[in-house]
C-alpha cells in the first residue's frame, strides 16, 4: 500500500516541483495529500499509510529479534556448551531484544528528523541491504547444503556486513561507482558484500564441513 501510494504520488510530480517550489523526496506523500485531497480525506489516508508503515516496522523488529535470539544466541550457546537454552530464557531474552530494537529504531528515526541523511528511502535501504546481505549466505547454505558448520555461516555473515559498510563509507576513494556521485547506491555495496560472503562462506564450508552442523 505504501509503495503503491508513494509511486503514484511521485508520478504526480515528475519534476518534484509544486507551484514553483521544489519538493524534497521525503515530502512527496505529504505534498500529494495536501494538494490533491481535502483535509479530512487527507487525514484518513495519512492514518492508513502510517498504520501500514508501522505494521511493516513491527514485522521487521519481531523478525530481527527472533533472528538474534534463536538463530544467533541460541545456536552459539548450543555450539559452545552442547546444550540448548531453556525456552523460558529464550522468551525473556527475546523480549529484551525487542525493547532494545525499539529504542534503537526510535533513536535512528529521531536522528533522521534532526539531521536528515539524504532521504528516508536511502537511509532505510542502507540498513535493510546490510541485513539482507548478512542473511543471504546463511539462508542459502541452510536451504541447499547439509552439515553446514557454524563458522561458515557466521564468517559469511560478518564478511557481508564488513564489506557492505566498508565499501559504502570508503568507496568514494577507489570504487568507480561511488566516486564523484551525489548519492551512493547501497545496493551496489550489498551486492559485492554478498559475493565476498559467498567466497568466504564457501571456503570455510569446505574447510570445516566435518564439524557440528547448524543448518541444512
């Protein structure tokens, strides 16, 4: 809903100009609602968009909390100690992780308001691509390979994050597609991070495939 509404609003202002005034990328939806609808209809539509956005954010926070507690902490504890964490402990830990993610989300949102980083879309892509790059190889190995060692998926995930952020923040000095550009596309750094993660994960899988599996 949010994507379709944003696309339609963006097509309504092809030059990002309304009455001779430039419209910021983050203000397209708000400008569209104000200029195309009466105030009461605009309020209803705006509340619907907020509800859809909050629902998506809630799903992301819950999925990330499960990833941290079950896939990361739970598997590492099982690998180190040889026994799983109690369900009650996992439940409590999950709630603390959700609370922590909520605080982090609020802080990032506030920072984006007081010191905007180009646009909300690019700011969101920066983190979402990092999350996707980190999860790509573990999910791929868990789906198609058996007896995947922990060090392979962990090394791949860490490699993807390091390459993604490292290239994004330093690529303007040596990466052709980040040099002399106003906006850097985080999808490029994430794609290269995934490729590096595939190489590292594949090598570690071949080296440690006889160890204790965590996926597959």
